[in-house]
């Protein structure tokens, strides 16, 4: 959810959400942003039933909290508070968020450990294996793409992909890069 397009009614809905339930929503939002994704449908349904909250409202509130967390991660404390103020959130709501005073602790707990895996990559090489013997064999031995990833600890992994799997990987990497660029611009 892009917070810049947030309607005033949604800001009021999120701001008026009871403080005693906001902690659970915040935990669900943080869990949804972790790489080892959990199935959050049951906890969300349980919260909706326990607190008698319509599912649509709960999903809307959850998406706003996810947007707030993303805004926090990608901005300074000053910009974070200024953006939330511009969106119409009240000071008491912003004070109830455990972000600004705990930036280092939150980043170390929820975000930095996930990036450590990428720091371990030493090199990545790829090649395309094509059999050029004759046209009869090309249908039996289709081309393949071989990726070789070397880690700083000396381990290396080799992955062989058929063209369809390679194009799917290429597409998903391009989509990921586009999303990262959009996040960077927001």
C-alpha cells in the first residue's frame, strides 16, 4: 500500500484502532515482512473474531501498518514523523508506535539478519550449454543455463536450469528490482 494515496477515512480507522490491539497488528505486520513467511490467515481471523472487527477493516489496518513499517525502514526518523504528520496521523498515535526511539534494536532484530546471506556471496557466474551436434539432437538435449554461486566461506553451489525456469527466474529478478526501485523512490 502506498501511504501517499491513503484516504483520510483510513487514517481515522487506523488511529482509532484500540491501543491494546495495535501491538498484535504490529506483530502481524512485522511477521508478514519477514523472508520466512508464515501463514498469517489464522491469527488474523482469530483477532477479528476475538475483537469483533470486520475482516475488511482488519486487512486495511494491517496493510497500513505494513506501509508504516516500510516507510520507517526507508526513511530517517525526522522524515518518518513528518510524513506521518502530513498524512494526518495524530501525535498520540505516532508516540504509541515503538519505532523512532528503537530504530537500532528493530533493524538488528527484524531487518539486518535477513541481509547477511547476501553479504556472503563472493561471486556468481553463469553460462549457457548448447549442444550443436545436429538438429536431431537439439530436441533431445535442450539448452540449459548453469549458475555457479561462490560464497565467502569457500562453498559453491551450481544450479542447472532449463530455459523455461531460467526465464521465470529472470522475470522474478526483474520484478524484484523494479519493486526495489519503487520502494527507493517512495
